[in-house]
C-alpha cells in the first residue's frame, strides 16, 4: 500500500512543479518516518552516501567540462575534424559529428557538447546555405555523444547508484559510441548527396599542418585521462582531477581563450552545476536505501517473478518506460529514480549491469532529443533562433537512428560488453 501512496505523491509533486531534489528528498523523509526511524539516522545516511571516492569525480568532471566548453578546445577539434572530413559534400555536417566525437571523449556532458559545437558550427552552416533543420538536428544529435563516449557523467552516476565498475562502464561505451558516430555520418553523407550540399575549399599544406599541430593539446586530454585509468596509474576520481587540471592549463596557457581573471567565474559555474547534481544524487541514494530496507525492491522482484517475465521481455519494457520518463524528466533524474528500482530485477534475471548501464544511457540520449523536456532542443533553439518545430523535424531522423542503435545494443550485448570482457577477462 505504501508504495502506491509514495508513487502517487511522486507524480503529484512533479506535476505541481516541485524541484526533483525536493521530490526525492521528501519521499525519503516520509519513508523513514513511516518506518519509525529517527531522522538523525537519515542525516547519518546522507553522510554515509557522501563518503564515496566515485562521487568525488562528479564535481571534477563538471569543472573540466566547463573549461572545455569555454577554453578554445572546440575550435581546435573542429579544425582537426576538417582534416578527416576533407572535401566531402556536406563536410561541415561530417565535421560536426567527428569533432563532437572527439569533444565527447574529453567532456562527458551532452549539454556542454551541444552548446560548444552549436555555437561554433550553426552560424557557419547557415552561411553556407545548409537547411536550418538539418543543421540544428545534426548538432543536437551529435551532442548526445557527450554522454555515451567516455568519460561520461551519466555513466559515472549510474556506476555510483548501481555499484558497478565505472572503468568497465566507460569501456562499454566506446564501441556503441563509435557505431553511433558512423551511423550519423552515413546519414549525413546520404542527405548531402541527395540535397547537393556544398563542398568546402581545399586546404593548403601549411594550413593542414597548423590545424593538426593546434589540435594536439586538446587530443592529449582524453589520452591522459583514459590512459591513466586503464593503465592503473590513477583511479576514476584522480582521473577526473587530471581532466580538470589539464583542461584549465590548455584553456588558459595554450589556447588562451580563458584568462587568469576568468578562472574564478568558470570554477563558480562548475561548482554551481555540481551542487545541484550532488543534492539530487544524495536524495536519490537515501531514497533507494529506504526502498531496500523497507523490502519494496524485494516486492518488485516477487511481482516480476509472478508475471513470468524473461530477460529480453523485461528489457523491452524497461526501454519503453525509460523513453516515456525521458520525455518529462532530465537525464540524471531518470537514472536516479529508475535504476534503484530495477537493479534487483536485472540481478534476478541475470542481466549484466554493465550492459544495462549502456541501455540506460542510450535511452537518455533519446531523452535529450524528445519533447517536451529534451534539453538539447532548447539549447539549439537558444543558439539558432529557429522555431521548435523546425528543430524537432531536424532531429527526427537521428532519433530513429538512435532507436536502431538502442535495439542493437539491447539485443546484441557483445556490442557493449566486448571491450570490458577483453580488458577485464570477465
């Protein structure tokens, strides 16, 4: 009975516009009070949840992403991507996908990726007479790579909630991320030829060398971060610190897009974003602890047993539920609300938590592009000034591609598990 009352209260508070951290925190307090547990124990549980090395990585990756968004790294990666795209028809859109793939390997945030790439590329594509819907759709969809290719903030948070190896989750995102990039490039090439998009001018050898040299500091960041993790030299939290420090150095002293005077403002923005994320995480973890201690997660498993659901049937149902939740909640909220409820089920059904983590994150990519709450849609609107109808139509082909990717990753687990199995001998 209590679970239905809590569920009803959850939706009532959301519909009333209550911030998600208050929704989760209030439900946690109510749950503990119903059980007759002193609230001092709730405060102790908050403190226990904060005592996590993985959690330390969250603010550091957020600060690193903030420096990367503002630090001139975007332009260096776009110039480098132009060397790969060459003089292909519609090469600006190909450059967008390639540059975003590299940026995602540095940043870990879809919003920061879409904002950085959109600001740099949408005006250029407009000047070259690219169709507005296609331009904004490509930037917005490519921006979702920011949460799939490692290091990824949502994968980090999933690992924290699910108590799953973050390095394995990061490795699991590599092949699906590259596959997504290839699928996007394939669509761009087809669209460019069909609509006769322009071809860019040939670069002089000296300009080619300059662009390559200028991109090296930016390309060194993912090598240092991911290389440090998988060589065993640094932990996830230490790697996040390395990312933040190197991003600061590159932004201030190499590309000089951030002055020494600006550092305080960038750090303030990063810390402000982190504070919101940490409060939501803490509220969700404490609520998850109550769900387990009250036996509610056990009841959910018993219910699944009674229905006779198989693993693949559950995955289909989970994809549908996450898609619907993603239309109305932002990414981190969906992960923190949905994952604690289904963890006992995936364990009971023998579903690999690393595999399930990738399914969750691809669903969250879709959430970023689906109205009414898709964050990337609003970022594109602010950057481009286009109406929302044009933006949604431009992203629809990419939404269909992401759905195809989701089906492939859901029903062919080795797409996500090949590298973790290879590296860790699982």
